C-alpha cells in the first residue's frame, strides 16, 4: 500500500502529490459569484515549479463530495495524463500529501538546497 506523507508546501519536482480542491460552476453573469458544486482529490506529478506556479501531470482524480442537492456525477473530474497548472498557494490550501519515495535518501539529496543548484566552477 502506498504511504502518503503530510507536507506543508515542501514538495519538489518529480514528487507525486495529492490535495483536495473545490470545484466551481462557471459564472452566468460577470458580477455573480461562482457557485461551489463539489470537492475532488487530485493526484499529480510535479513537472515544474517556477515563480509561484506549479505545472502538474494528473495521475488520478476522485470526486469526494457534491454540494447539497447535487449528484456526485455532476462534479467533473480531471482526465488522466493531462497537464494542469495551479498556484502553489492553492495546493497548500488543500492540505497536500506526497507519496513516499522508495529511497528517501535519494530524495533528500535532490531536495538539498546545497546540492540542487550546484554548478561546476569554470
């Protein structure tokens, strides 16, 4: 069984993360407030993380709930193997967890601030 480790916002490229996010219906008028129609759990692989935006590859999506009076089938999920873009702040708000690596010491080396951006002297 997969082990999920809670993280605050400390994820790196190549991590597989999951978080919950709200699903909203499109606005009918410009001034109207978007209506929340449900909630889904998104599992995705981090491709790039730059300037506060995270590019992700969706590995799975599961609808968790629908708002009162709606059927759970009305809440759209995300198709697998599609790229999405989210703000880091949005992911952190959804209580993210990351999938444990088979070799956590290798992840520690990749995530190290001392070794991650190392360039040989010229």
